[in-house]
C-alpha cells in the first residue's frame, strides 16, 4: 500500500503581520480535527516557491499531518500590501479554490510600532530607529518592510473579499485580547470544525516586547498621543473608513482621540 499523499490546506490565515496570527495558528492546531503547519510557509508570496517549487513542494510542508480533516497554515505575507494582494488572491484561488481564509487585524498604529521593534530586533533596522523619522524618510508605498503599508487593511483585503466572499473571515485583535475563547470558536467554525474544544492555555494575546520591564530600551519608543494622532491621520484614517464599510464594523476604537486612560 503506497504512502498517503499529503494534503493541500483547507484554510489559510493570511494576516495581518504582528496581529496574533501565530497565536491563532497554534491554538487552531491544537483542535483534534485541525492540523496547522508549524511555521510560515510563504508559498503564494514567493515566486521561487510558487513558480519553481510548485504544489508538490507545498504539500510536503504539511509533513506530520495525521488525517485531520481541516488543514491550514499562517503566512501574514499573503495579505501584505507590497506583495500585491490581487496576485495573492488569484494564486490562492487557482491552487485551492475552496479554501477558507482568516484575517485578524490589529490597530494599525500599534501594529506599526510592533513591526518597527520586530525589525530592530531582527537587525533589519538600526537600534536607534524612530518611527516618525522612519516614515518621513521612507515613503510607505516603496518601503519594503511594510512598517506602514502592512496596516493598509482595506486595500489589502479587497481582492480577497472580491474573490472569496464569505469564505473570508475578518476578526479583530482587540476581540482576541478581550475574548480569546469567542474569537477561537468563531475561527474553528469558519474552518469547518466543531467548537467543542478549548486549548489548555488559551489566554490573552501578548507580544514579547510588551512583557519587558518598563525600563527596557523599547519603552522609550512608544508614541505620544499627539504622535499617534499624526500617524493615524496621515497614513490610516482613509483606509480604516473603507475597512469599516467592507466589514460592517465600527472601528472608532482605533482612533487615538478615542483612547481611554
């Protein structure tokens, strides 16, 4: 009897970067009917992987699958604006036309701050990099790390919504932080499984730099309220208004002028 062919995914977590995609992937993978790949595969957003390695290579990335009916992976780069989401949606539709998509979105100003720290820690940016100086010196449309463009959610999700309709589920990081079980159960239902299981350590979503002491080098990088308002209005307000219409949600909680405390 020959070896069983490894599957193609039945669901994809497409982003957004620095918005708890890893948390979602890990916890979905703990469900007994769900298998999730152990890393970001970067298939559809890589010309080398998609065009040269091909679908047989993609299947091999799901090594460890044990017959679970629902199979997925999380690669936030799939909805990354600079990767041309219209191309990503077309490639995904061509390869796995019935796939379910999930996106979890974080306040884009918070996400930009987190992305900056991520790239400083990864040595892609010098340690003294300041967000306002960086966005002033690097036009968002051309900047390859996507510090700002990674938060252009409406522009990035529009091709996926147009192609996949209600096979796309959009959730908010705020909800994952406040009600992780509720968000988890919605995600489980969307991928097709039964929400009859809770991971043993399903808890509030945290980020490594947030857990560091207040005197750490990153605490000084937090934007002031005035700076947050400047970044919000300059780079995100118009896109957020479009996103509100797209997903039918009030996102005024992302406006720094509505910040509490």
